[in-house]
């Protein structure tokens, strides 16, 4: 997945993959980044000002726009999956954790079909209403999850 997104700005740069066979461990090496959005939220007393919230979420929307332009939906939008850069990129937000991401459009088959699934995809607290209903997720669901995250950052909690 990261190889397909190598030209996507603010996706961690893929360095390599490793195995420790004796321990049954496989690991991924990417560029070093700073704290997650959730870490910063904790440091700031579990609440951001409206200005900070807007400045952060402008970048979050840009990251999702970039991901969507590569025909992928993230499907697990939450503060733990956004990290600040390191050194000269400390004020830039990066998107991470593509374990649940999937293609929503393929040039051969077109847009993914609407379908019902049995289980919830993503993190329940930030999941879209379609995720809770068990529907296949698309771009609109990433955007709804960003809205939930924005409320969480500004209010300090979610209303549910």
C-alpha cells in the first residue's frame, strides 16, 4: 500500500520491511515522525481552541483529499492516525495506518459497489453512520469521521 502512495505528500516514506523469524515478528520501517494528534491533544489539556482546531483540520482535509486522489479511502480516521512531522516538518500533519484502507475506484471495474457488510470497520468512536450500519465505506465516510474528530478536538469529547 505505501509503495502505491509513495508520491502522496505527507504519507510517511517507506524505508523497508523486516522479519525476525525466530520471534515470528514482521515490521515496517518508515521515516521518523513526531507526536500524534491524540498526543498533542493530551498535552494541550484535552481541548484545542477553535483557531487551532481549524488550522489542524484544514491540513487533515488536505491529507484525505490527497489520499482520495490516489483512489483510496482510509476507513479508520481517528486522532491516533495523524502525526506531526519532525524537524523541518514539525508544523505539517502526516497520515498513517493504512491497515483498513482500500481502493474505492479502479480504472478497470469503476467505483466500488454499494453493499452491506456484517461488521463495523474502523474505530467505533469516530466511525461514520454508514460504518455503524455495516455498509461498505467510501469517501463520504472518511469526511464524516473527520467531522467527528473535529468536534472531539474542539469540545474535548464527543456528544455520544
